[in-house]
């Protein structure tokens, strides 16, 4: 069996979803709390830009003719996952780099003499720092596109496992937000988030325990939502899709992708993390080891989900 889209594209979609989901969550948390957690969008963007750059590299490798990759940017083809995804990744990375540069410039006090060359460069950039608010909204819109476009485009195809399944976009969105939250919790719990904040001009403030507890609760809720959407996706294929769609779910449930689906998506990505998160949240103090394990498993589950759906859809 020849697969048009292989593991490179699976990992690319996973990284893009994690990056978009992390900024989506961080931006909303900062807005809901009226700027009390302004370090969260910073951390999400510091993590997201490298992820989308690695994803872009994998996308180029998947093309087979790497030297012709620039043709992806000669025009925008909304019906092509690679074309649409390439443009969204490019714009997100560009906006992210600009935002990081502006945040970094604010770490230098006007007239500061340390590293005079860098200080001079920062003084040139600093006047544009007022645009961070607008750029944050643009990045938020691009993050929404990152987490949603793949499911929408796949559901518009005629592949039985994808086409006409309205819950497929919802499944990809739920997975992206869940994995994005998992990444944020993971870096905050390990202290890596504070290091990133300090490195790019922040104060490296510790996120309050109440916020971490709320994020843990949100992770549990997101996991339950993803599980419900996954069940709905399977039920839709079985009872509301075409006859070919009803037969196609065999690829996931009992066919060549069954191990990835049951072992990777359901067990590793959903059931075990939900059990760990529920057990951890029973007390006020969250168990760090349990949180780190559950977030790591959620991230892996997001990868397995994209593998099961993307590769399985080509095996029908």
C-alpha cells in the first residue's frame, strides 16, 4: 500500500496543532484574567515558533523535491492541505518572531550600556512594542487556523474516514487545545517556562499555585471533551455517514491502525492521563510526578491521533 501522506506530515500536523493550541490557551487565559498572566502568551510563542519551524522543515521533506518547496508560496490553494498549511505556518512564524523581538527589546532599559550593540538594536525596535497587542490578536487568529484547518479540509474530501464527517474538525481542535494545554502545564511545572520568560525579557515570575491548579482542572475537562468528541466521531461514521464510512472505521477499530487507535489514542492519550489527572486533583496539592506523566502522555496521544486518522484514511 502506497501512502501519499506519511509520518513526516503526521508529525508536522501534530507540532502545528500543539503550537496553535498552546497560544490559543495562553491568550485566552491572559485575556480572561485581564493581563494577570501575560507571561503565558510569551512562553507559548517562545515554544510555538520553534515547533512550527520544525513542522515546516518536515513539510518540505515530505514534498520529495525539497528544492522546489518555494513553489508552495507562489499562490495560495485553499483546497490543498500543504498549500494552506504552509501559508498559515509561515505567517504564524513571522508574527511570532516579530513579537519575540519586541518582547526582547523591552528587556533593555533606555540608555543601558550593557552589550551596547544589542542595546542599540533594542532601542531601534522598542518604539514598535506598542504593536504587541494587535500582533497578539493576529497570532490568536492564526493559532485558531492552525488547530482547525486540517480537520476542515480533510472533512471536505471524499475519503470515507474523513469526508462529510462533521466531528472530524472538532476532534482535531479538541486534540490541539488539549495538547497545547499539556505543553504549557509541562513547561510551567518543570520551571522551564520561567527560564524562557527570563531569557526574553520577562521577570521569570512563578505562576501561582491556584493558576496551576486551574490549568490542571482545565486539562481534565479538555480530556473528557476530547474523549466525548472521539466517541461522537466514531458513532457518526458508524450510523450517520455513508456505507463506505461505516466500513472505514474498521481500519481504526479492528484493522491495521487498531493498535495505534486503542493503545496510542485511547489508552495512552486519554484514559491513563484522565485517571492520573483525576487522582492528582482529588487533593488541593497536585502531584507533580502525576502531572508530568499525564501531560507527556497527552502530547503523545495527540501524535497517535493524527497518525491513526491521517494514515488510516489512506488505507480504506
